C-alpha cells in the first residue's frame, strides 16, 4: 500500500509505503510521528495525520499493489 500527498497546484509526493510483512518505509521529510499508518491486513490501511496544520492542506491518495 502506498500513501501519497498532493498539495494544491503541485504533483504527487510519496509519503510512505507499507506492507503486511515489513515495517512502513517513509520518504525523506515524512515520519511516523506525523503520518501514522496502520495496516491490519492486505485489504485495509489507515493513515492518520497528527497535529494538523495549514501546511498539511492537500489531497491524499492511497494506492494498492498486488505483489
């Protein structure tokens, strides 16, 4: 599962990738302290944005991968 952020008038930025068999992998500039991802099984993922500020304004997307 992949989580992306798209700020207004900007392209997609990958925040984190997660899988059921390994730890979440965060991209530079993003952390679990701000973007907490839980993955209970292969069909469910939840990202919680903590301490939201105006700089967090964006559209957020998740994407799944079958392998």
